[in-house]
């Protein structure tokens, strides 16, 4: 017949856990999408060198010589990233002096 057993119902904790799972799944997907978008934007910025050159001139108020422009375009992606990082971490006049000394 019918037996009476003592036990805990696991249905309620499973429902709560499923909501936690859904929340964290959407957070994970959002994080992946933001990272992919960030990688695409940074990659396109460094691949399209002319836009990076214009941004560098604007950010640092640089009055470049033709040699400095050629140096920027010939430095490769790593060199452009390095110049971009240096320009974003020091003041414009200091970068101008530093870039003028390399030319």
C-alpha cells in the first residue's frame, strides 16, 4: 500500500538554482559579447593606421614632420600600439619632445 516516508523535497531549491543559472548564463554571454566587441574595435583601430595617426595627432597636438609620419606608418602594429600607449600616458608636450627626438 501507501508508505509514508520522511524526506526533503528538492523541487524548490532546484527552481531557485535554475534562476541563478539563467542569470549567470546571461551575464556570461554579455561578458563574451562585450569582450568580442572590444577586441574588434581595438583591432580595427590598429589595422586602419591612418585613423590611428589622426587620433594620435589630435590627442597630442602634434605638428608632425613627414619623417615622423613615415616612422609611424613603418613601425608596424606593435610600434603603433606602443606609441599609442605612450601618448595616452604622458602629456602632449612631453610626447611631442619625445617623438621629435626620435626623428
